[in-house]
């Protein structure tokens, strides 16, 4: 049982959040379906504490609201830098931290 938990945690830690070509946010990992989100479609980013299943391993997550009511939960390692990079590409993003 412990080995299964260690394996699952290891896979979750490999989730990657990358800004590509200055216009796309790519979220990928071994246990999630890859998502590609247009940075221009991101409307709001807020801090949330949530234990539901999500690409983010940590319960300290960011909820990224984009398009027409879509939300994805993420947990980038350098949260402030990640938000600053997105804001540099889309200054209209509202941040609620």
C-alpha cells in the first residue's frame, strides 16, 4: 500500500505548467489530460485551498478562470513568478491572492 502511495505522489509531482510561444499555457502530467489554454482567455486567478482531485498536488492551489466559465486548479512551484509571467502577457488578468 505504501509503495502505491509513493508511486502516485511521484507521478503527481511531475505535473508541469509552461507558458509556450508567449500565448499558451500548457498543463501536462502523467495522471492528467494535457490542457492548453490561451493566455488571452484567462480572466482571473485566485488562491484556493482545495483537496479535490486536480493537476495540482498541493491543497494550496491557484484557480485559473478562463474562457466561458472554465476553471483549472494548478500549483506552480514559484507561484508569484508564474502569475507575473501571465500578467506580463495579459494585463487584464485579475489576481485575488
